[in-house]
């Protein structure tokens, strides 16, 4: 099946052309004491796609994201981000990766003592310290509006925002540097169905308008069916499959069968 890949010692993931891969992970190993989270994990994220990453609790979805971002040091493996070695100690390479990646963590991770505008300006100050303060403010205002928030939100504290608005403020900060790569960790968690659907539409609109590559960790079946081009399934300490949803649904794996053929999955497919 085209676009389908099952990872196992007998069937390694085929490598895409370098020009097609925004992220390449090979042989990733992550251990915490005696617990092995990843053991020889391979993954490719294609440029311009929204890749949904799913798996059961403890399958290492967030650990994988943190490894790609350089926030978690793996025990073994190779990681390339936009053609750069993500495990390199070269400061220039690390800074280039950081400038080209935006991250929205599950809780938004906003600084509570800073206004929304000041939060959005944090990466601008770090990577472009010579920008005039007035220009940074205008950029922050632009990103806040791009994330679907009213302009006056720039002067509010995170505590003055609803959960959905905090998610959008976190997204505005993730987009501050105009990165080609966007990482989202459970972006619709804690949102009501209407708010979650609106956030899905926002992500899809931004991805299409800005040409983003999106690495999206989620448990939300509605999100998977609504906006993801492909889905990567983490199980058995590896990525057991990466493919469009119709092909994932046919995978003969116990977790996949339980997850994608239960009543909630049927409802999500019907809604799609």
C-alpha cells in the first residue's frame, strides 16, 4: 500500500527523499532506568504535512517530541530536522533548529507574570535582540490576531483568559519566529467540542496558508479525522505504522483495532 510503513526488524521504514523529509528519526532509543520507552524507533515527517502521532499511555509520544526538539537526550539514534543533526553539540546548528521550530505544549506553558504580548515576544527577544521594542510589539500583535484572538488580548495576563484563549496565545508564541515546523502536544485537550473543532480549523488554515509542517500529538479522534494527512502509531516501543487513516484502520494490531474501531472512532468517522 502506497504511503504505508510497518516498522519491525524484518520490515524497516523506507527512507523518503531528503527533499521530502522535514524530520527523520532512525534507531531512536530512550530509557529511564530499567524502563525502555523507545527501542529502535524510526519515523519520517514529510514537508508540508500534518502528521498525527497517537499511542497508548506510556508509549512515549511526548518523549519522542522532546527528543526531536533536543529537550530529551536519547540513549541512541539519529535525528535530523530540516537537514540538520538535532543531536549535534554545534551551537549554530542548535540555534537554527530552534529558530525554525515552534512548540505549543499541552498546558500552553505561558509565563503567568507576563502579558500575552510579552509572552509572544520572548522568542523574538531571544533570537532577534536588536529589534526595536515597538516593532516587537507590532509583531506580537500580528501573531495574536493570526491565532484568532482579539487585538486587546496582547495586554492581558494568562489568568484573565479562558482555556481556549490560552491555547491560542500559546500558538501565537509558537508562531512568533515564522517557523516552518510546528509541534503541538494535545492542542485540544481540555477544550469543549465546539472549541476543539474551531482550534482544528485554525490549525488547518494556518498550515495551508503558511505551508507549515505539523507534528501533532493527540488523543482526539475528531482531530485525526478532520485535519491529519497521515497518522503515526506508537506501540511496542516503536512506530508500528505511518499512513493515511484509511490504511491505519486496516492494520492488524490489537491497540489499533481497539482505538480505531470503537464507538468513539465510529462517531468520528461519521462526523467526518
